[in-house]
C-alpha cells in the first residue's frame, strides 16, 4: 500500500511517543533550545553519523552506546546552540551528563538515552543549564509536542522540519513513521550536516533497521548538498518501539521488510529535501538528475559534483543558463564521460547535445531558471546509470549568515 503522509504529522505521531521542550538559555534568548523525545517502551535503534574525522563528543558517545544497547533505547535528548565539539574531556563529561540527567529525570535504566548537540564548535557546554533544563522538560512530556521539538533544535534554520507518514504492511498491520530534522548550512554528504531523528511504532530488529536506514540514507540525506561542508555532529537516528503490533521484521527481503524500507526512504527524502529548501540564503530548490551514466555510482558522482559547484550554484542564483559550468563539473567529477555524447537540459529545455551548444532562446532558458523550483537534467549516453540529487542556489545571504555566525 502506498505511503500516506499524515497532515501536520511529526515525530510523536507514531504510537507510544511523547516529547517536551525547554528554554535552557544555552545561546538563544526567549526560545526553547532543548528537546526530549521519549518512547513508552524499549526500542530497536540504528544510526548513521558524520564521516568527518573530527567528531563531536555526542557522536562519540552515541557510537559507543549503540554498540552496547541497540535493542533497548528509550529516549533522545537534543540541544541547540552548542555543538559540544572540540571540547576535550570536559565535552565528554558534558555528553555523559546529558544522558545521565535524562535517564534520572525519566526514571530510565542507564544506557537508554541517545544524545545530540548542534551549534557553535569549540565552546564549553553550560552543563548545569542543560541538566536543569532536562529535569524540567521531563515533567512536561506529551504526544502533542512533536512540532515544538522540531522548533527547539533549530539553529540557522528559518523553519522547523517535521513530517509523518502511515503505511499498511502486506501482512496487514498499519505502522507510522515520524521525524524531525534541522540543518540549513554546512550541508554535504556523508551524511550531510544535520541532525535528524525518526521514530516509528513498527516492530523491526536492530539489524534490519540498520540495513533499512542505510538504504534510505543513500537515496535521501546522502543526495543533498548546500555548500559542500560536512560537520562534526551529523547524526541520523531511527528508533522503533513496536507499538503497532506487527510481526517482527527481521529481513528486508520480505514483503513487510520491503514496505518498511520504502516508507523510511520516503520520509527521509521528505526531510532531506526540507533541509535543502531551507538552505542558508537559498532562493531556489534544484533537482539534478543524471542519466545514461556507466552505472548508478557514476551518475551520482556527476550529479553531486554539479550540486556542489559554486559556479553552477551562483549561476542558478542569477538565473543564468550557463551550461558550460554544468558540463565542466561533469567533466571533472571523476565519472566516465564522453563529451560528444552528453545532453543537457535546463528546466526541460535542451541546451547542449553531442558536446555542442544548441541554438536555444537565452531569455526563455533564463525564465525557466528564475523560478522557486529548478530542474537540471544530463544524459551521459553511456549506460543505464541514473541518480537524482537535490541542492539550492548560492547567493549573498549565505555569505552574510556565515560571516556573522559567531558574532
């Protein structure tokens, strides 16, 4: 059965989930900067993390936690305003204090709380404020607070990012997926600079959940780029509490397993695209599709190279149909390319064929780019490989935001 998005759904839309927020005063004034998300029962867990070799204290804590207890997590705590990265032993102690404070406040066993932090790198974490906020938030858990949780984890985001979808498994049970994400800058695989959490009431084993997550990420969060930078804190967590009562999914090569994987992929693509749409200073959402590559890997390599090219992205900001910049990016991408076979289209208009420009209407092509949603299509003419990625344009507001991020 096709996935059905739940109107105004959020991370606590699945059965058995509650959330709370609090204003700890970590960096921001007069706004919540802490989110708690709690399951009524133990969860299977899976996560993917930044590939940056400089990893924040929460990332290191969570990686070790998953190795210890991927079948019994109960909660997530997230703070905004401080990344707790490059903070040494004090940062590790602060990460542990976050987890233990949540476990105490929620009356949970040790090693059942996952943590995330986002914000400025290299600033000591105000642990006392955070612990106090966690304790206060724990008394205000409610299933209606999912949207507030998505707002509380924002940094340079201009809007909260949340969604939920519902799907009926071939075996008959209906399950729900809910999620939230934050991110607007420093976005690029692998994964992409962001925090995201997905909850579900489906019953699925940790191993199957991990496989489903990695498959979904390959087609979503690892297909976006805003500025080519990968953070120290990137984390995507999925927690499954089994409250839907479906037969346990242990193998993705089953009808139920395939259906769950498809639903998770759809939700992750929605959240990933929401991040790109809110890219710092962005005015255009850009879908780039490369076909006819030697294989899918080559197609994605070419597409992502186009997506992160500053020259392409600035041309898009100016609605300039500069096909040369796109062809150049394909040529240095590392994908196998025969220039005499390449076809390029802007907004459906063919502008290049056989490596040579076509006599297209420049003004009409510019008009096709001067819209909120833009498409660039390339056919390499070499095989069956195909990939679609998402990016945005790059304008002066991006520079303003990042020039003043700390000041």
